[in-house]
C-alpha cells in the first residue's frame, strides 16, 4: 500500500525528533503542505514501513550529523543499499568483496562503522569473527552457513524493529511530537 500524507507527516516528526533541522520551506502551512504532497508523489511506491525504515536509517547515518533534511532521493538511496543486502548470500558477497578491498586491514578488518547495518556485525561474529572469514576458503561451507543463518535472523529482527508501528509511536510519544503538528492540526 502506498504511503499517505499521514505517513509522511509521521516521517517528518521522526526527523524532527532526531534533531534534523526543519527546512525554512516547512515553516509555513503552504510550504509544508507542498512538501508533504511532493513526498507522497515522489515516494508513492514505498510502504509506510519502508518510509519509517529509511528515516530511521537516515537518522542513524553519518549524513544526519550535518542535520540537513534528507531529500526523497537520499532516502530511496538508503533503501536501495539496504535492500541490496536483504539476502544473506548478497551480504556474504559484500563481506568477501571487503576482504579484497585495498586499505582494509586483513587481520583487524574494517572499522566498526563500515558495515551498512548491524546485521553484518552479528553475522560476522557468528561465523567466528573477521579472522575466521578472512582465513576461510571457498570450500569452508560451515563459516558461510553460520554467517547466512545469523545474518538472516539479525536482518529480520533489525527490519522489524526499524519498521514497526510500535517503534514509530514510541519515538513520536517520547519526543512529544505528533504527526498532526506537521499537517497543521489535521
């Protein structure tokens, strides 16, 4: 089901609660209404859960430290990145690509904030850690299977936590910001 004006208003409230600075264009009712309608149009192929997940990813990303409001395109880019690794074997391929990447310490591995989601860290630990993966061969099916199973479970838990209605409500209640504030009391 496509997102609604209320979904976008909730996303705006979440961004505000996360400390992302509201654009000047959103300060008056007309500008805010235009922005909400534009987001509904540009993100029409997303579900409400996808939108909440993307906003949560933005708030957790280094990009949010600039405190700039994301564009719909920036949120779609984050979702594309996450959906790229929704399958455990795609995530495994990314880990193997990382091993071969210049500048990555083959013994210590990449910095902790390198991985796009926490699911990678959980799966790497379950597979015996970075050193075990780095020293494995293509014939070492046990390490790959441990990674796959742990990644699948961690990814599902992470997606459920990021996209759940309860999480969205909790953030909005905790921040004291209701979606209707973004719709001019509607």
